[in-house]
C-alpha cells in the first residue's frame, strides 16, 4: 500500500516537473564554424527530421538568437535598445517564453499548439518553432519590431548554418489564429515565425 502511494507521489512529481519551466544548461559561447563559412552555408531549409534538439544545442541556439552577451545587452541590436521582442518557443508539449536573464524557458501554455503555426509541411517535423512577438507598448515604433525580429532571425540562420541545422523565416501564417493560440494581448504583435530542426 505504502509502495503504491509512493509510486503515485513520484509519478505526480515527475508529471508536474515535465509540465513546468525548463531550466536550460549554460550556453557554450565559443566554437562553431568561422563566420565566413557560416555565411557561405546560410540558406533556408523547409524539410526536417522528426528529432528533438539536445539540451546543449537548444541553449546555444537561444543564446545566439537573443541571449545577453554583456550586462543587460544582447547578441542583437535593438532600436533605441528597447529590447521589445519576446521570443516564444513552440515545442510539441507546449509554448514557452525564453527568459535570457535566468536562462529558462518559461511555460506559457501547456499542450500542442503547432497547428496554429500554419504551413504544416514545414513546421510539423521541426524540433521547435520560434515565434517573434513584438511588444508594441515597449517598441520605439511598429516597424522597429519587424526590423529587430529580423536581426534575431539572422542570428538563428547563422547559428543553424554553424551547427548543421536547418531553419527558415516564415511570414505566411494566420496571424489571428496564432495570436489567439499564444494568448497574446492587443499590445503584442507577431512579426514572423522560424522553425528550426535537423535537415531532412
Ligand atoms: C520576412 C520573410 C518571410 C518569409 N516567409 C516565408 C514563408 O512564409 N514560407 C517560406 O517557405 N519561406 C519564407 N521565407 C524564406 C524566403 O523564401 C527565402 O529566404 C528566400 O527564398 C531566399 O532563400 P534562402 O533563404 O535559402 O537564401 C521568408 C523570408 C523572409 C525574410
């Protein structure tokens, strides 16, 4: 009886942990391909193997995309240093917000929301999809959100070229559907999405 209760308690504990925030491993900030090689190999890929990224790769990708590389400042420039972009990470089990300061993926929405990303032929096998969300009330102007997202997206392209991963910036998706699925406010605007995965 006691053993049974213990097993249930353990099961609940594991279940709770798996549905919670994901603490990322510290990013590796060295290595990778030389910049000119990564630029030579940068291209869009639209076909992915169904395979998750290892913990280290996930952390490195997110740091390259939008991590802090100096006190309070990031691997990308932003208009007037507003840092108005939130980087959402859509995994098969939920939607997370990248908290670069604490190196954590904060669980925002539980469950598979990938159908709202559109273009399933591209997105369904990707290990993850990044969703760029501009906070309009924080941005210097609306255009800045799109420009600043583009800078992050290029970091992702270059990291992927360096790490042998595939990615593609995607502007074709139903904005209202994804906005609703991500439970965003009217002060938030999705600029575009970017799946990442192993190239098929
Ligand atoms: C803002 C933006 C939106 C894009 N939207 C899509 C898209 O919705 N679907 C898609 O397959 N590719 C999309 N692309 C990728 C372009 O089609 C691609 O970059 C272009 O064909 C050049 O190919 P390359 O990236 O391999 O050099 C987009 C690229 C950008 C920059």
